């Protein structure tokens, strides 16, 4: 039988499915949407798990229709699943019935974030499932007694399709910290967590009894059960890879597996996911932690202030230009000027804080600004380049914390909206003084990564297992765009970075001058 693979990605705003051949070429895709639970208080974001399954059924119906229209039939050797990380899905019985799930973006439980981070001496962001569970125990103790299992959105969907309460190690690391020695939940930290909940009189049950079993890429994620076969239109018994989080799946889709590789995604928000060779020591407000699908530690520098400020500058100055007005495309007018601007932006420095940025100590937004303007350097190219570099510099600040602990940083793989202007890869290369690649194979994102994990699971079942790293290397078929740092430009950009750091040290005074009474 021809080998095809099915990737499922359960996102925040909708679900997508992708169908590939054995060479991982995309044959067909389909998607379906769902909404948040309405009428919740500000900062509360919940979805009904049943809506995810209904969306999956609709997307699969559309996928089968497309495949039939091309004269073929759906033939799936293995299935991969990725989903939005950190959600709290409370299951109340053996078939996976669940209450509305709180999502990663839900802003409740800030107190529990601080409390658990101090107790465990490990970064425990409020979106982490175990942090949310402590809040749930406090707020809804009566309801919590009926919970039989906890999982994530991707884990819930896998539970419905297979009947197995297991989860990929990357998604599991977004529920509770992973011990790099055992590649399982940290026993020591679980004991401290349980001691806290018992001391507070919240529960006598162990968190470990609720969490899914941890699986790495290639290991058993279960087989499609009768219910799953009905939802997908795929035979009972089809192998399923361990469900993963969207971030680990996206790393897989970008073929990132070696220590020293950094995945950077530039969009409304920005993140740099660095593959490590050991566990990060201590707590940093700038760095979160999770795992790749094979268990390697990932250190994530995440920024609220992404390309929004640069886009605002481009829209403002580009919209006033003759080219921008004629074509209605301010980016076409400004990006070439950004690329030809001096690496030091003519001395212009930008601060991009249209929103708060906890990782660098900025507590509120509204302090985006340009400094150092004069008659000679006030050009669209300089100000747009300075706005982009401000976000690059914030990422560099996080990466410097990794370098201080000796983590390797050797190459950047770029993805996200910035790659629509791929020439900007040179600005990133000069800004970090590291080589940058843009991979064609990563354009399908988490869904393609899920399909890739399905192929790896199928390969392992067939006794042809390579290491995950070597398996990824097999799929680097298309030569990526590559950018090497220019020494002169990197030095000039670095001098600008030092000025940016000095300005950041006095940001509190600037904020007071802007917002103070």
C-alpha cells in the first residue's frame, strides 16, 4: 500500500489537517474553525473540547472530498497530532468527557505563577497546566474532586481517538517540568507540589496520578479506536504518534534537532527556541523552558513586542510615499530602503514597547520611541531598520543569558511573517552575528511537523528507526536560503546594541516621563 501520513494541528482559532505522501510532499489540506466560550470575563479564554472534535470531523470530511475529487482514496499509514500548548483540560470519566478548557492565553492564576516558581526554583509561567491546576483547586475545589485526568488540547484529542492517556514529551513539558535525566516528570518537584496542595488542604491526590504518561517521538501513542475511526474515516488500528505541542511540532517542521540550532519566528509576537545540550540552571524572567519531541531541552525567549512596531513605522512612512500610495503596498516602498540603510541606522535607536515586556523589565506599553534623529538620518530606511533591530536586540538579551551558561548558539532557522521578505534574513544574521537559514520545508508549520512525527512513528514500527536527529536530516531536501553575517555590518550593529542596552537601563525614567502625572 502507498504510504501516506496525516497531520492534525489543533490551534487557538481553528484546526487544520494535512495529507502527505511518503516523501512528505503535501497532497491536500483542509481546515475548520471554532470559537471561544462566549461572555467570559476579561482575560478569560476557554473553548469546549467537543468543538475541537466536531471541527476535526468537518475538516476530515472536506479532506476526503478533495482526495476523492482527484480520483484517489484516503490511505493513512500513521497519524500525528499537534495542539496549542499549556491548556488545562479536565477529564471527568473514562471516555474523555471534559469541561470547557482554559487556554494558554487565559490570564488567570498570576499568583500561582509566582508561588510555584519560588517553591520549585524552576520557571513556572502562569500558562503552564500545573499552575492552572493549583488555581482550579483553590477556586473550584468541589468540581476538582471529580477530575480523573488532566491533559492538554492535543492530548485530549489523542485520548478521544485512541483511548490512551499519553502525551508527547514536548507537550508534557508544558504541563509540568521534565527531568532531563529520566525524561519524565521531575519526581522531586512533583513531591514538592503535592506537599503544597496537601498543606493548603486542597487535595490528598498526587498530581502525577492525573497527568498523562510521557512519550518521545517514535514511541507508542496508541492505535486508532472505533470512535477515532468514525471521526477520521481511517481504519481502526492505525498507529498514532504521541500528541505534541504546537511549538515542538513547529520545531520538527523546521527540521531543528541539534543543540545549538535556534528557531526564530517573527510576527505579532516573537520567539527564539534554542535547542540545548543540558538543562537551564535557575530562573530567568526572560526564558521559558520546554522539550523537543525527542526530549532535548528547549530554552524559549518569548517577546510580546514583535514586528508590530516595525509594521506601524512602515505603514506610516510607506503610506506617505509615492510608491506606497500608487500600489497600496507600503512594505514594497520601505523594505528596500530598510535593506539599503546603514547597519547602524545612521545612529537612530528605537524602543519597540507598544506593549509590556516582562522579560526585560518593561511593565507597561506605550513607550515605543525613536531616539537620535537628526536631519541626516531621518529616513524611512533608518527608522524601519531601527524598529526591526529593537526586537532583535530584545531577543539577543535573552540569548546572552544562555551564552552565560555556556549553551551553544550556532545557527538560526527563520520562520514566520518576516520571511515574506526573505532578504531580511541578512539583517537578522548581522544582528546576531550568526548564520541564518530559511527552510522551504517548514512553511506548513505545526501540521507538517505532526505529519513528520507520524512518519517517524511508522518508521519505528517497521524496525527502520534512525535517531530523531538523523531522521530530520533525511528530510532537508530543498536547499534553504542562507545568509552569512557580514563582519563590518555585524560590528556596526553590535555598537548600536550597546547603545540600546544603555537606554534600556533608564527605561523606567523614560516611562515616568511619558506616563507620570
